[in-house]
C-alpha cells in the first residue's frame, strides 16, 4: 500500500494474481469485473470474471448418482480482451514474457486501476505497457480500458486485438469445478460500425440476454489511426477486431476501448443489443468518462469516508485508514445507487467471484447497520429483495410443515433454498451432505434488519408497506416451529443450527432420525425478540392498516396472544455459569487445540481437517465462529437483561464476560465474521484484545488470512463489519428513545475519529478524541434531532454544533459495573430519561 488512498503492488507474482484480481476488481453495483490482465485467459493463474449483480442461472450435474442443481452467478463474456502481437510473433500472454518492471495500483479516490509494466518478449524486444481502467460509477452500463504501448528498442509491425470473449465458463472456484459451468450460449455477434463490435449471449436456464458492445479507437503519436487498418474476427462465441500498425521505437500507441453492457432485465430500454450499441456510439473518450466517474466517487466518499488519526506505534505501522477505505470501496462497488431498482440482495462475497455463488445469506446483518447510517435508501431497496421473496419463504415454511415465512439460508433469484445439498471437502476429496441450510436464524436476521432500518430512519411508511408484513410472517414461523414441552413447561425449537457451522447435528445421531440441534440459544433468544417486535409493529402502524394486514394474512388475535406466551417461555440452555450454544453442548468433548495447531498450523477450517481424518467437529466444544456471542453483538446488556428476564431466567451481569471468555477459547475463527464479532464484544472489557482482533479482521481479505478464499471473492461481512466497528462500536452510537446516543471509547491506537452519518433525515458530522466529542449538524431543513452523551441530552438543529467532554476508561470503570454488563454504549439507565438541555 502506498498512501491513504491507494492499494499498490510491486512486481508480478503469479501466486498472488487471483488475490489481486479480487482486491483490485472494479464494479458499480450493476456489474463487476475482476482485475484480470486484459491479455490473460482463465488458466489457473488468471481468471477474467465479469458478473452482473443478481445475474444467476441454474444448471444440473450428476454427482454420486444424484442430479444436483446449482444456481450460479454467471461469469459473463470477458470484455477486457486486449492483446498484442509483434511482427509475426505469437499473441503475448502475461506469463510468457519477462517482466522488467511491474506495478499495479488501485486509486481508491477516483476508482481507477493502473497497471504499469515493462517486459521483454521471447525475441528480446522490450515494450512498455501503461494501462488505466474503470467501471463507471457515473454510468452503470459503461466501462473503459486504456492501454498505451511504447516499443523501447524495436520498430516494426504491431497487431492489436480487441474483443469480447463469450467462450468463458464458470470455473473460478476449484471445488465447484466438477459441476457444470457453461451457463452462456451466444445468440449473435457482429460489427456495428468501423470501430465497434458486439456480442449477445443468453444464460441457458434463466434466459437473461446480455449484450456487450466494444468501441476501440487507436491513436499513434496522438493522431487517430485510420479504421481501414482493421480486420474483424467473428468466431462462434467471440468477436474481435485486429488492428495492424507499423510502429517506431519510442513512439507511443494508445488504445482506448469503451464498453457498454446491457441486459434484458434492464429498465428504460427497448432491447439490450440496441441499448448497448447506442450507448457505446455516444460515449465520450476515456478521459471524459474518467472525469464523470471520479466525480461520482468523490460524492460517494463525501458520504462514506471515515477519517482516522492513529496514535503512537499504530500510527507508524498501521494502515488501518487505507484498509477501511478498501473495505468501503468494495462495499460500494457491490451495492450502490445503481442497485436501488434492481431487485438484488447483498452477496457475502461481493459480485467479485464465484464463492457461495453470490447467494444472499445472513451477512446482511453485518452490512446493513453501516448502510442504515450512511445511505438508508439503499438498505430500503435491499430489504425489498427479501420482501419480494416473502411468497417463496411462505412456501418453504408450508412445505416444511410450518406457518409464516421461513427464509432460505441461501437465496438467489427466486427466493427458494439454494444451499448445496452436497459439498466437496477439498481436503479429503469427498462429497458430503451439507446441512447448513438448517440455519433458520436467517429469518430473525431479516427481522432484525427491518427493525433497525426503521430505528435509524424512523421510516414508518416502510414498516407499514413492507416491514410489518415481514416481521409478522417471521414471527408466525417462530411460533409454529416452537413446540411446547410439557415436562419443562417451556417452548423448544428442535432440529436447527446456529451460526456456528461446525455443529450441524449431535455426535453419532442418525441424519434420518435427528437432523440439526435442539435449542440453539442464539436462535431461541432471537425468536423471542422477533415475537416482541412483531407485536410492537402492529402497534406502530396505523390501526386501519394493521387490520387490513391481519385480514389479508388471516392473523387472529389468539395467534398474537400466543406470541406473547411463547416469547416468555422459550427455553434457553445454560451450563457452568455460561449460556450454552445449544442443548447438550456441555456433553461434548474438549478439543485438543494445541495438538491440532501443532500438527496442522492453520486450523481455521477444522471441519475439513476433521472430516478428512474420519472425525467430525460435532463431537467437540469447538466453534467455527461466534454463535452465542452474536447475542452480545446484536443487543445491549440492558436489552439482553430484559429479554432474559422476560424469558424467566435470572441474568447476572457476570454471565456476559464469562460467556465471552468461554467461547473465545473454543473458536477457530473459520469464518471472517467471527473476528468482527469478538472484537466488538470485547471493545469495552478488553480494549487491547479487541483492537488486535479488529486489526486481524482488517486483514481478512487484504492479507487473505484464510489462505486462498479471497481469490474466490471478498468477505463483505468482515469488510463492512470492520467499518461498523469504527462507526458504531468504538463510538458507542445507538438510537434509543428517539435520541442519537454516543458513548465513545476509542482504542489506545486511535487518537481521533471523524465521520458523517445520517439520522432521521439530518446529516451529522462528528469528531471524537479520547477527551472530546463534537457533533455538528449540516444545514438542512429536516427537523432538529436529539443527541446524547451518557444521559446528557441536547437538541441539534441544522447548522448547530454540540460538544461534550468525554470521560476516560478509568473514570468510566470507577463509575460503572464491569464489562458490557451495564455498558452505557449499549445503554444504562438513560432510557426514558428526559432530555436535560432541550
Ligand atoms: C459462514 C457463514 C457466512 C458465510 C458467507 C461461512 O463461512 O460460516 O456464517 O454466512 O460464510 O460469508
């Protein structure tokens, strides 16, 4: 990295190429292209991949005698193709030349990827290659590639090939390669005019038609080269133009390739092919596009950037600032203003690769909080992805014998369950049954996201038109899956999984007889919370609308009363003074962490290691990721106390640090989400450890800490989660009682934090140091809001500033009970108090 706005690499390293392709991928919320070299092909080192947001297709493959259907994010025709041939030599490929200089840099401020290379080809000629590329944030359908070629020590014929390659298949994830990956068929291709070729493809099953049109202009010594020197190449699935030039040493040739991408799913077009050809014909030069694109990025950064002043050693060694920008950059390339009308969700691995087939999972829970406070209209749109799939979730519930809506663990185009039924363990080479779809907690994540969107925005219209129906149907599902256990006088939820994917069932259980686990604490407590919110929402929306909703859904008063009863009687297991991950957890064996670390080094994916040994993590007290601890991530100590009391369980505050400590020692962090959660829950109790985990979460993708998963796609939950740690956790920001509460506790490594957020229609700038909190409201006509610091309330109107003296951790420790227990970041005692400074 060099500088606070740049992700830079020096030298060519084939082993790192997949990682760089993902970390330097360019996208705009509509489509995304990996940063593959334009002269590369998929070959194990390079993987040109272009993906449309929500561009899914289903194919069937026979595995172990079973027909397996998978819905993939389709790899679209490669628009980058730009390669050169000197004289009568071969088309040059990245790995067939000798690099004398190689630098690659992603300019995060302007959204431009630069590559500057010097190479010697097989005949000893030295050539310079200077490249810029963009995927426009200003015009979602446009991308551009500019390459300047300079012969250093040769003169003679140069051939340039610029094309669109529809021969691509989905083969980006090695363990999926046995599955059918040819999702595209070419519909037609051709030449639109002297400078432009186009290719129309269609996905095999979902029948999305995609047209790419490419306009290529060539300038030699600054002058356009006559189009006469071009030949078209029209193959079955590929179209290109070959441009022949005579070139002198040290005389530069600049190639400008502007591409338009449209699909049959786009709005405001007649037909994708027509739209793409028209767009590219009217598009400006690369420089003009780059300017509009940079302005769009500048506007995004105004809304999303965070300013950090790092202290002491952290300031010298730490590049947290740029890493957070990389995270924001990829988040905004995955979901942006261009996602708003697109019926897409937010994929945990971005539209950057093929991992998890870009299915939509619970990772939204780590992403929406960031968006709620920055760009709530985006969360609103992404929540509607779920709303549109309520009928499918109802169908899933009904087919499983339940009422209400059961959202699928993995959701793609239609909202049916897209989780794999078999998955390949690369460590053993075996295909094994995949039960992870029993993570019914996904429905509560949807409900939580609806509720928190409402809390931050106050958008009752959304609740009334969409949110209430989702909450009610999810609550209905929980009420119907919960069974009454007479002996306990409690409700139980059997046969599910918590977030920890190492525990899919009981050791030795016959899958036919008992699948999943019983009474996962996270699932049960969240179910109680959802049942509460569903009743609240019916109070919040206008009564006539509530009546219409109940009529429509056939929701009787008796059903709502039953929710109250269930929400007070759900069973939560405990053992040894901590909350049990699930019922029976205490009977599992302790795991030999030290022994396995010694044998295997990296044991993040213990599930694969154990399966390869013929064992299973189901036998051990060993978690892949935070499960019970998710409760402390999502809820304040006070909220949890109230929930447990409502459930009839005493809640000694000491249970929080004890439970954190217990699971911290038994977690492998095999999911990148895990460090975010642990860093969060330790933020007040153990600041140093929280900061260390935060820094390691920052490296999840940049350093590919899982050793090979990032080339398959970014980890957006960890990316957004780390920014949110800054935004909400270390600042102690939350909404309660119609006030915006701050309660900062900056880590020692952080001297100052500046950011901007939106709250109830206002834009608020804040700056926090260890001693001072300054909150400023920008000029805008929205109503004043109430801000608070540790029980001191102030009105904040447009243009006004409020300052508070921040007390340090020592003072705070003196004035408060221990860790998290009454953590005022999560609110103690101030609820319902009257603002003192109105
Ligand atoms: C985690 C899940 C997560 C998924 C996608 C898995 O490794 O266990 O919790 O939803 O990755 O990020």
